[in-house]
DNA sequence: GTCATATTTGACGTTGACGTTAATGTCAAT
DNA sequence: ATTGACATTAACGTCAACGTCAAATATGAC
C-alpha cells in the first residue's frame, strides 16, 4: 500500500495559497521554495509538503511583515533543523550536538522575538481599548443629557 | 509662566526617532505628517507632539508591517477622533454622536484586528516552543548516552 | 493527430519607499 | 562679513517584490 504522492499544478497551488503563479515562481527563483518535481515535459509538480511550505512563508510575510530575504534565512535554519532530525541515526553524537545547539539558539531567539512583538501589539491594543472605553463613556453621557431634554 | 514650546530641527527628530531626514520629508510629502512649523527662513521646526506622531507611525509600520497608505488612513481616523474630542463643547450632541459612533466602530475594528494578529503570533510562538522542547529532549538524551560511554 | 488550454522561460514594466546628488539658502558664532 | 554646518527643493536613482506580455512547449480531451 504505497502512498501515491498527489501532485498538483501551479495554478492549484496558487488557488489554495491565495498567491499568484508569478509569486510562486518568483519565490522559487529567490530560493525560498525548493525547485519542485517536474513532469517529463518540464512542468512543475507540487506536493502537499510544497504547499504547506508556501503557506508557512506566507504566514511569516503577512503576520510578521518580514522581507523575503529574512524569511529565507529563517527557512534555512528550519531546514537545517529538520535535516539534523532526519539524520538522527546516521550521525555521531559529537557531530550532532553542535547542530542541535545552534538550532536551539535560533529557536530561542525566534521565541523571544515573537514574545516581544506580541507584547508590543498587546500594548497597542490596550491603548485602543482604553480610548474606546473613554469614548463609550462620552456617548452614554450624551444620550442621558439628550433624554433629559 | 508660559509654556515655551520647544522646537527642534529635523536632524534631531531623525536622531530621536531613528529615521532619516529624507524619510521624514517623504512622510510629510505623502500626507502622513502635517507640515510642521517653519522658521522665518523656511526651516522645519518640530514640536514634541510632532515627534510622538512620528514614533506612532513608526510603530504601526514596524509592528504591523502596514503600508504607508494604510497608516495614513488610520491616522486620519485618529485625527478625526481627537478633533471631535477637542470640539466637545462647541458642537451639539446630535451632530457629535455620529462621529463618535464612527470612531467607536473604527476602534473596535482595530482591536479585533490586533486580537487576531496576536492570536496568530501566539500560535506561531507555541509551535516554536514545542519544537524547542522536543529538541531539548533529544539533547539531554544524547548527553546521557555520551556519559555512559 | 489536433485543438484548446495551460505552463515555461525571458524580458521588460510598475509600485512603494525611500537614497543620493546638486544647486542654493539659512543659522549661529566669531 | 565670513565661515562652516546644517536645511531646502527638485530631480533622478535604487531595490524589493512582484505584474505583464510574448513566444515557445506541454497537456488532456476528443
């Protein structure tokens, strides 16, 4: 019972991810996406893994507003990490530990960065919330005086 | 004891905000910043209020990754809100309420937007945290087997 | 095989957000 | 009044992140 890897064309990837075909080719050209499988005639055949990678990159772009070059670095680190995981059995401990440490450091950095960003956003949000509360007080006040007339 | 409004030159604004003079002029040109006061010779004289506005815009850009045009809209709404507040006494209730309602709607929208963004970032963060935990387990495991040798 | 689509690469165009340079004016101090 | 440092506008340059168009294949249905 072999797992038939489903392949899809670039237009379906574009549809599923909400991007354009041009953007997908561009990201591939810039090294953010690995060159996908090709049909005999040279047409791009995307796997589900490819699609999820696209979605991850899109999230990094939209949520964090990062540039593609920064995203590329992040993805390279993530790739390295999964590489180390996959080669867990083949490589000796002494050679593996440094990689793991580096990955741990990178992950910690990312987590801190996100924590900081989240805190700032929450501060912004609560400032808005306060303004809204103040505004609501004004409004109810106005409605009361209007009712008295 | 009149409050002497301190004015500073554009280079000091640039220094305080971490932007360049060019960026400040550009933002002004694009309508994000109001034309500041000018000296007799036509040189820009910024007040503290101007500086805090710049900082607010910078936060919107850096934290949310918004485009300048979007930021411009947001700032216009905020300006409108403060206008309504300042004219609290002059305007009649019937004329003021619609403005307040619009501001309330805008604020609510912003708060929801931020809440959504924060939730997504937290999801991203916890996924990283999980990966890190997994990685740490691997590492301690490796150190143990290494100690046994 | 043929036809209608869809995909490929390549090249050039566009938009946003500034950087850079030049030519000229202003400020503050000596 | 002169000097040196900083400011002003205007114009052109740049870089990232795509859009658009064209000419040449590929694919899938008939």
